[in-house]
C-alpha cells in the first residue's frame, strides 16, 4: 500500500452533504475486475454532460480545482454502498486526503486501505476552509492545504491549523505503508486457538 | 461474582475477539463470509499475487447477483463485461474451493436473501460481505456488516477482521403496528427521524413490542436498511420466531435443540446499558414514500413534498433543493398526486415470499395502469419457485407485471433493467440516490403493498384504504 506521511495539495471544494458512493463512482463502472484505472470515472454523472463533454458547472471541472489532491466536502461523505471502487477512483484521480465533518463508516475504513487520509474536522472548521477556498478562487487563485499525518494536523499558509484524530493503528499502517493482512497473519496461532476453542476442525494448510 | 449485564452486541463481540495485540485494533473472528461478483475479483487477485489461500473455504459462500440478467437464463449474457465478472467469480471459487451458488443453481439469488433462506445465517454469528446491506442478516440475531474489498481479502486470508468495537444504539419501537403499515414503513420512518448519519459508528439493536411482533422476513426488511441511517449493522434479538424460521433449513445446525439452547442466552440481559437509546411509537407511522435522493428524505402518504425553505439547517435546505430539482418535483405537491412510469418490486429489502404475497394480495383482480410498466424480481430461485407454487406469478402476470428471474436487477441497474432518464419509479428497494436505478431515473422508495397499489392506480395511493378483491 502507498504510504502517507505529509502532503501539500490543491483543494477541491465540493459544497455538498451526503455525497454517496453511487455518485463517487456510478455502478456502470463497477464491472471491472482490476483495482486501477477508475479515476477517469470519478463523479462520472456529475463531471460529464450527456454528450460526454466536461460539465463546466461541476466544481472539480473548474479552474480552482485543477490538479487538486485534497477534497473538501460536507457531512456524511461516502455514505451508501460499501464499494471500495470509491476510494480507488479518488486515489486514481489523484486525491490523497478528504476533509469533511463526518464520514460514513465503511468508506472511512476503505480510505486507509488505499493511501487516502480521511480527516474529520468540526463543522465550523470545515466552513472556514470553504470560505478560504472560495476567497482564493475569487482572486483567481487556488487554495492549498498541508496534511501532516505524523503530527495529525491540517494547515494552510495563512494561519489555519487544526489537529485531527485518527486511530493509532490505522495511522501507523498508513505511515509505514504496511500490509495489514501480513500483520494479521502474524497472529495465526491465536486464530487457530480460537477455532479450536470453538470446536472448529483445524485448518490443514 | 456475577458479570455485568451485557447487550446482544457485547455478547457476540466478546465471543469473537481473537486477540487485541498491543497498539493494534482487535482481531475479530468471522464465522460466515458471503461473496458476490462485484466486490470480490480484486480480493481474490490480491490473494493470488501474495500467494495466499482462503483460510476456511467452508465458511465462505458465493453467488452472482448484482450483474445477472433477470430474463431467460438460457441465453448468453449480452454484456461482455458483466459476463467477465461472473466468469471471474466462477473461476475464483473453483481455484480457492469456495461453494458457489451459480446462475444455474436452484438456490442462486441475492446474497442477503439466500443466506438466511439456506440457514447459512444463524444467531450469535459474525457475518460479513463486501456489501453494505449485509446488515440484513442481523435480523436473526447475528452481528452482520458490510466491508470493503481490501477487507474481503483480509477475511479470505485470515478469517478475521481488524475492527474497533462499534457503539450500541437501542432503537425501541413501542406499541403495535397500525393496520396497513409494514416493516418497510417502520424503517423508512426511523431513517427519516434518525437521518442518514444518525447511526454512524453504531450498531442498532431494534427492540420493543412492534419489532417483536414482526415475522422473520419483516425483521430482515428493517435490519436491511440500517445502513441507510449510517449504522454499521442492525440486529434483533433471536426468539421463537427466529428458531422456528431456521429449523430444518439446509445449513441449520444438526443438533438443533442444543443450538437453540445456546441461542436463547444471546438476548441482551435486563439492565444492559446501550451507548444511546432512541424511542419511537409505532402508532405515529403511516405508509411512507421518499420524495428526495436519500432515504431520509421521506414522508407519509398523507403529506406533501416539503418546501426546501422550510428546513432550518442549511445543509438540509440545499440538499432538499438539489433533490427536488433532480426529482422534478415542486414543494407542496401532494404525494398522492405524483404520477408514475415504472414499478419495481424486488431487492434484498423486499423480494422475499412475504413481500410478494403482500404485493399480490393488493393487485389480485386489478390491472396495472396503462401508463405504468411494472416488474417483479424474486430475491432467489427458491422464492420464485415458492411463489409459483402459490400461483402468485399468475396474479402478477394477469395484472400486467413482468415476472423475472432472481437477482438485484433494478435495485441498482447493473444489468439491463434500468430506468430511462426522468422516468419515475415506485421501488421496494433501499436507495433512491441520483442515478441509482439508471442515469437520470427518479426513485421513490415504498413498501411492496404501496408499490403494488401505485402500479394499479398510476400514482401513489394510501394502501390503508385499499379495496382488496
Ligand atoms: S438488491 Fe440492491 S441493495 Fe441488495 S445487494 Fe443487490 S444491489 Fe445491493
């Protein structure tokens, strides 16, 4: 897995609540059997018009979001389907962090498996970030945020700095890019002991 | 010393923690792993690349459901990418020794329908699947939740999952179910009250007289939609209804009485403490219809589409405005005045035999309105056969419904069953997200009885006043 220590990137501000995984990656693209190549389909029904051209009204298609790698959204981001295709498509498009007041549980977990940091900030802080992103865009510029997973902080160059909470095990896995299946397999003896205690036959391999 | 009173969740959790290595998340043992074609190919591929095996193939059950055509099964699958995904599941199951209920298997069906139906789902178990509606299985008193594909791979390789213990939320529904109101109405009402994120981080245990009075399949409908309130899982304590339901099913325990004696110890102890409690009254619930693009945007059949300006919270206001724009609805419109183009009866929420019986009893002796195209997609091969034995297929066909083969179908439209842009559908499924049933399609979630009545009338009607023939 791709590790994550620090990242500085352009912010794409998606001012919507309850963005569900059906929107992040619509079902017609779930038929692929690979983990890669999903970025082109990210937010497909919002990003593209029926004739296949880019929808100029969609936030990600506008100049302030060009080259963005930090996604800013409203509460309950990633709700709905468990599809890991959602973080696959965000990562493949280039996103390394998503900031929102709240996330759906399965999406939140899925991010850690894919080198993306999901960052929960207070509603008021998220509001402030939207304001700053809008102000930068109004001046024809882009807004950048700095994410430090070692210090668990998110900051900009104009004095905004907040810390965020993240489970220490998930954080460690992400910092080191650890294969968590490999980590769990270190506990095979305990797993076998559990099975024995619960009357299951021993695993032969 | 007597131990402290524990909840159903506590008991299942405590029994399944393999170990909590220092500085790491607990490893939770997984008793049953259900697999379908959409969220598994990358997991099996991961195993292959790492040279790993499936630790306990006999705990793993697979079926193709999301992509499968619901028309004639003897014909080849027209969409080559769907076909590849189904072929890949077949090859993976063969290679890794996993039991597959394939397309031509009499027991194929939606994974959340066949699990309970075959007795694979049992009280006290931990059950996962790469699918958010895995919560369905909690209706039998198990801890069942959806996971991502990386976690599917983790479970395949280790038969465990890394999990922090979720919080517990008791949702108590007091009083008895009013006539004409169903489990689907109850759960839609609860989601409307709890919001789409009200349950985040929690496992809901549904309790109270109303819940206890529900049959097994209605309980599945309630637990199924827990995820739409953001909850990790939903569960209902096992009781005589559960034990009667499971008795004699293919994969039920051989020594059934001993199993029941174990299961009887599962319900939450008196005095057990939940992290949160929410209490509702069944008497407040009327048949529900969603008007927006998430399941919490719901109201009663006797109400009107709300005016976005009436929402106090700015997020809710802008969500409602966007939703009405997408749905082509104006605030103030009476729900019963909303005309329909399509009706879909199916999905893991409402495609079991009791659902089909409820819908059939409404349409018996009526015809589908000329302006409406209606279909029934049974949840499994078994449900389909049972319905045909009872003559329900004839009731549906004679009324003008399409009668299909089992699968997810127009719940998410990965197969050819989809809405055209701006088509409006009364659906018994669980998600009304933008484009869920087809790009630009407009979905209203309702119960099977409400969907059937709407098919006949061509618009929503209050099924509480229906003239049954
Ligand atoms: S019926 Fe719908 S919600 Fe249920 S598993 Fe299939 S696609 Fe998912």
